[in-house]
C-alpha cells in the first residue's frame, strides 16, 4: 500500500499531516519522514536565546503526536526522490530503503549554507536551532564590553530574528549602550524593504533602531568572517566582539535533482503548490521558491493549500485551492512591536499596526500553537 508521503516535520509538514489525517482518517495511509523526531517552534528561538523560555516550552515530540493521528512517523533523512517511479530513498535508524508513494508533499525546509561565507563556522554565531540559540544566549549573558553585530547574510531570507535580536540586545544593554561601553550594529545585505519582500516598513524599523541606539547598516553583504572582523563585498569591514549572522539559505540536495529548482535549489511551484513539471508532487514551506522572506505563516498556508489539493486528487476532483503570497508577521520589540500584513503579489495590501499587544500575541502564539498542535 503506498499512500501519502510527507517529507519534513516542521510547520508545513505538520499542518499537511493534520489536515490530511483529519479528512481521511484511516482511509488512506499517511507517512511522515523527518530528520528529527522533535517539532521546534522556531519563532521563539530569540526568546530562548534571551532566557525568556526553555527548550521544552518550544518543542514537542512528533512521534507521539502523529501516532494519535494514525500517521506513521519515520525518523530518517530523505536522500533522493524518484518522481518517475514515485519513490523516495530514506536513510535513518528507523528505516533505510525506499518508500513508495501515490502522493508526495515535500516540506523539508531550507539548508543553512554556512559554507558560502568563509570563516562562518569558526567565528560566527547564529540562532537557527535550539543548541545554537542557547550558545549565542550564553555569549550574551557573559558579554560585558565591546561591539555586537547582528546581521542577515545575502540570500538569508529571514529578517525577523535579526531585528528581534537587535532589539533584545538594545533592551538588555540599554545602560551600557548609553555609556558607550557596548555598541549594537544591525546589518542587511540590501535595503530593508527588500528583506521584507517589498513592504514599506523600513521607516518604522529605521526609527526604532535609532531610538534604541542600534546602528543600522544596509547594503552590507557579508562575504567573509575573520576574528573580530566581518568583511563585506567591496571590502567594507565591520569590527565585532560578538557576531550573530543568519547564514545564506539553500534548498536540499535531495530536491535539487528534481530539475524543478531555482538557482538556490528551492522548488518552483504553481498556485496549487504543485511542483512544476511533476505529477502528484506538491511542496510547501521554506523549500519552495517564492520572493521575499521565508516565514512559518507562509509555510502553514502553503501546506493547507497543498493538502487540500492532494485531497481533491484522491477524490478524483481537479485541484482548486490556490495560494496567495501574503506576509503576516510580528516583529517583537516589546512596547513598540510591529504587526505586518503585506501582499507580496499585491502591494495594495499593506497593514501595519504597532503596540505592546503584538508582543503579547506573539508570545501567546507559541503556547496556543502547542495546545492546538501538540494536542495534549
Ligand atoms: C530564529 C528564527 C525565527 C523565526 N521567526 C519567525 C517569525 O517570527 N515568524 C514567522 O512566520 N516565521 C519565523 N521563522 C521562520 C519559520 O520558522 C520557517 O519559515 C518555518 O519553520 C518553515 O517551515 P517548514 O516546515 O518549511 O520548515 P522547517 O520548520 O524548517 O521544517 C523542515 C523539516 O524538514 C526536516 N528535514 C530537513 N531535511 C530533511 C531531509 N533531508 N529528510 C527528511 N526530513 C528533513 C527537518 O527536520 C524539519 O522537520 C523563524 C525562523 C527562525 C529560525
């Protein structure tokens, strides 16, 4: 029996599994393969780094959750997808071999291409995982004097934690920044507006950085890191004592061979979230090629569309649910938090709200997500 195969157990994979299992019950066989048995609520990693929550608050066990939903969970890594024969090659402790599918949803997220910036491994911190966020947090806790730089690398489609880290540092070191014992610099490879898919919130952010004593450097495209020096294209140099850089993103080697990827290895999909040129193969989340930032809110909506259209195919109907590329995101900066709702494909849609309520909403969202999706 083949059935539905979901590759990846992050936001997109989990939402797709929930939607499909709710609609199909035990009618169809659903399998999720994920490299990691744990679901991580990434948007809370900045709060984890700054000691506002614990790892257990922002993770849960996928196996238990999926077992209750009649979805088979396989802890393993997808090495290759063979769309002609509807098989995926998996390796892992649970299982090594090929899994056949009738319908496939690829939701493996992005790969962190730290190798694209020389010296990253030796000198930089990032906070894109539990361990890494805690290590960076430890450096912050023991930091007493000097220059802190936080930045976005070229092709790192994740501006929110960069902004949130800069604001969190500004709050933590308010007095030291005023006394000029500590400086905080935030860098973007292009204009801030581009990092947010064209949304015009650069004025609000520029004002907020200035108000909190954070130096803003745009058009600084990091290419190399040396001890205490971040080097950009054009040989611009920034001195640092502590550096947190979001590394470039790339797609996974396993999807690269599908010949449906862009130059960075992300999968091209149509408005139904079908992978271009392939039958019965859908993709959702960070693994897809869309303009602008890669966000959990987008992954969730893309997975809902992919799952709905897989259901249509199973029922012999024509897939009809379509995806609209609209950013909905909160930048948590305490009392002046920003809620942004922006249509990347329709810039007439632009809503921006400010206030401490949005900080509360973001913080509560993590708990709410857990109640709804872990379901204990
Ligand atoms: C620090 C940080 C802060 C963020 N803040 C926000 C925010 O405020 N708002 C927002 O909307 N978004 C935010 N994001 C982005 C958001 O977390 C991602 O967009 C979201 O996780 C994408 O979901 P996904 O399911 O596509 O990928 P992921 O959540 O990355 O899941 C990918 C899954 O695939 C699995 N996998 C990977 N490779 C393989 C393989 N070869 N075989 C099998 N399984 C594999 C992984 O183990 C994982 O389970 C943030 C991200 C980070 C890191």
